[in-house]
C-alpha cells in the first residue's frame, strides 16, 4: 500500500509545482509557394529536372534567417521551415517554370525515376535572406541549364531585391511578408530562366 502512495504523492507534488504542465509550442511553420501567374498546365515539354539548389551553410537549417541592421545573420527559433529550404526551392522553381512554359514535365530531379529529362537545372545560391535595414529580400545565385548529353553549359548569374510588404508591422506578419517576398524572388528567377528552356 505504501509503495502506491509514494508515486501518487510525487506526481501530485510535481504537478502543483508546474513541472508536469504542458509546454506551449509557439513555433510558426512556413512553406515556399509558387508565385508565377497561375494557369492550367497541359503541355508535356520541355522535360527538365530541377536539382536541389546548393545553399550556403548559414541557410541550411530549419530556422528562418534574417540579416540584422549590422549585416549579421539572425536565426529565429520560433519561425521555422516546414521542409528543408533546398527542397522547397527546387519544388517552387519547378512549379514556376512549369507554369511559365506550360509543361507538366518540369519537376524536381527526385520526381524522375530514370534519366528521361533533356536538361538538368542547377542553381548555386550565394545569398537568399531578408535584409532588415533595407526591408527587402535578396536572392543572389548562379544557374546552369546542363544538357544530359552534350557540352558543358555556361554559368549565368542572377540577382534581385524584392521589397518586403508588411502592412501590419507585427513580428508574425513580418515573417509571412518576408516569405511572400522570397516567393516573388523565386518567381523572378524562374522568369529569367524560362526563355532558355
């Protein structure tokens, strides 16, 4: 009988001290979305595979990264990506290009079972983050549209600065506005690549 009372008493004491209280999860998950004009995609060509972009180490994390007014990277543990950033960028770039070129066969490379695509789009990201001082998102990268068979394709450079439009000026709305600006930056990248497909 005594052995049963001790665990019950210990649980009651811990609960009264707040040790067993549930911890509220205050994290907010974000996901990138295609921002190219929506359309019903019906075409089957071109057939392009989009590789996962190479991203700098400071971006290769679950937290969203912002540059402070001093230019230092700042991670917010409550604002997180719902998927790895490179996966999201590949998915959204493929969707944007599919809309722009009316092709259902522009997909992330992992969506292909065999190498039945004509080109592989490779993107190397140098910077993709929000600048707190300028209130914009900077995307700076290089890209290559490499044929599966043939000579090495030239490397092209791309850079854009997209304003962060935050009408509410709250911490949460600022992060949503920042992700929306990132979506628009990726749409601009796709618009620059599309004529080469």
